[in-house]
């Protein structure tokens, strides 16, 4: 199986508890678990991750293409 990661936004040097904020789009939570376990968590220097799920989109930037 080919696993594609669509990262629409990557922000660095976030104020607070994070160093990076990624906006990742996947088709379902099973796919997200696979992205997290097989891709993101295996990167060097990743000591922990946090997940936040958007329940509803209020405004979407139409210039973002995936």
C-alpha cells in the first residue's frame, strides 16, 4: 500500500508547547494512525506528538490544493 501524506500547512516556532504545527489531511482515523506510527513518529528528534481533530471547517483557504 502506498501512503501519501498531504501536509497543507507547516508552521515553525509556534509560541507555547509546540515547535511545529502540521495540518495533515487523511481519509479517516485509521489512515491517520498509520501516518503517525509509520511516518511522523519515526522521524529523528521527534520526542512526542499531539493530535487535534477539527470537527467542522468554518473557513477554508481555497488557494490550498491537495
